[in-house]
């Protein structure tokens, strides 16, 4: 945000979270733009960690329930953590439930 009215923003999306730091450095050091010379960009939200950015974008807050609809996920082929169950699901298919009413209850113990 800059005072003085609306501003034009450029949104840069990277394939991998590890590319964000490199893209930020390039933008802040300057990019050669034909007809405009070297243009330096101020970056926003480029230092936010990838898991935190996901949680913010998908309205996932600490301690709330998330739902993976049965037709939207598949079991992971190879384990990458020590979790009992791992699934693969598109980020926008995950449903985050607000911590209200029935969703305020604790999960059952196994």
C-alpha cells in the first residue's frame, strides 16, 4: 500500500515455493524493461512462508477442521511423513470449516 491513490501491481506466481526468494531478489534488484530502463519493484508478501500463505488463502486457522471430500482425493502412493494416512488433493478442493457449532468439538480419541 502506498498513500496517494490506486497503484498498479504485478502478481508473480512461481511453480515451486523455493523459487519465491529468487524471484523476490530479481524484482528488488531491478529488471530491464524495454523503453523504461531498469525498473526496481517493491515486493509484498514475498517473505510469507509457503504453508502459512496456503492457510491464509484457504481460510485454514489453527485448530479448525478441514474436510477432504471422498471423490476429490486419492491415497498417496509413497509416504513422505510419519502420518498414519497421507492423501493427495488439489488445494482448492480442501474444505475449511469455521470453528463454530458442531465444528467446535474435539475429535474422538482412538
